[in-house]
């Protein structure tokens, strides 16, 4: 997802060499100084007598593309940062190994049963705006398309929020999704490769709204004491994103990867998520008081996981609509 961390970092530094090294591919914002990576690295290394190395591989969709390209040659032991819109595609590639044990303590708002992917956080996509500048807030995609508001979105071919948006529109409008995208085409200022670029443009005043998360305003409220950001609630419901991790079949650190995947659902990992990744934890871990003021939308109707064929069709429809 992303989450207020604009500095690019290829990997987190690590100290003295331990007996084993676990390499985790993830997305850019996870490994920055302000992201979850540093705290999670310290907490896991305190338990594992190992070195945890995070490697940035772009946004979630770019992460999967890199893993597909590297195949069995990849140095990754674990991938962290795919989401429910990509799990079926990821499963079909055949590079991920089954879990050694089912994750414990999950408290998602939906049932999650999967023998390969461990959820670590979740949230709803939403368009975020400055409530001191925008008073007539659209309450649907149709209202947004009918407005003259400028929006920034992410590319579904490289970004998990961007893919979630395409699937959101498709789930809400079905055969009319292409028409909705044609209506939105003149609202779109640009399409960025990932979340960070889009959110940065919004903060710099280059757009009225940006595709992000219902929890994004919590960052501004808690970290900056800034209550000027809000998320628009749409009548169609909102797309729920569940972010996941899995181990690679090709890893030579299977036992250590299993240990890390089990660690994901512990408080040592989950309590870091709300104020670094600005998403809801996948367990019942507490969230800061600032989260209580966020909108609580209904989920858009449709399956939680998406078949590869449906994903490809939705993205192709998006491309066609915006190229007309």
C-alpha cells in the first residue's frame, strides 16, 4: 500500500553477520526509515539469532513481476507486499511454498483461509482530499466523473492500489465499468507507477484527490497533528485490500522463512503496522485513537480474491477506456 514514505531505499542496513540471513523482498515504503521495516527487523533479529535483510522491489505488482522474472534464481526467501488481488496470479506461477502451519490470531473483517499466504495488514481503498479546499465531495464514481475535480491514480500494471481501483470499479459497475473509466478520463491528471509518487503529487497541490486508503488521514492526524485530510465515502462500497507474505519454494532458508511467517501474526510485528504502514493490523492488535475517526465503509460486493483471467480482463478494459 505506500503509506507516507517517499524516500527510496534499496535495502535496510544490517549489523554484524549472524549465522543465517533471511532475505525478504518487499515494496519501497516498507523499508524506509519511517516504515515498518526497521522496527520489524530489530524485533525479529532479537528472536531468531539471524540477520533479516529487506530488499525493495518496487510496488506490489512490480514485486511479483520481479519474482516471476528471477524464478528459481531469486535471492528472496520471503515475499512481503502482495495482496488479495494478486494471490491467485502468484499461486499460478508456482514459485511459492505452502505454509508450515496455519497463521494464528487472525482478526480480519472477512474469513481468510489460505495454505500459502499470510495476511499482515488490511485496509479499504479511498480517494483522499483536503477538507479545507474541497467542500462538494463526490460520493460515488459517477459523481466523481461528473465533476471537474483533478485526481491522481496508480497504474494497475505496477501498483497494487492501482489494481485494486480497477477491480473496485469492475465489481461496482460490471459491464458498465468501461463507461465509468471513460467518464473519469478527463479527471485524471496522471497515472503514476506507485502509491508514493501519486500521494506526493497530491500533497504538492497537483491534484484535488488521490487514490489512497481510508486510514491515510490518520497519518496526518497522528504524526502531523493535521486534521485537514479526509477520505471520501462512496455509495458503491469500497475495495478491501489485504496485504500478504509467503515463502519461496527456491529458498534455502525454509525453516527460518517459516519462523518469520509465524512471527508476522505476533504482537511484535502487528503493533508496528498501524503507525508505520498506516493500515489495520491483521490480528486484534490495538490501533491508535486517531484511527477511530476514520470512515468505516461497506465493502464493495464481489470476491475477495480475483482470478488471473478476470484481473487481466479488467486491466485491459481500463487501458482501452483511457486510450479512447
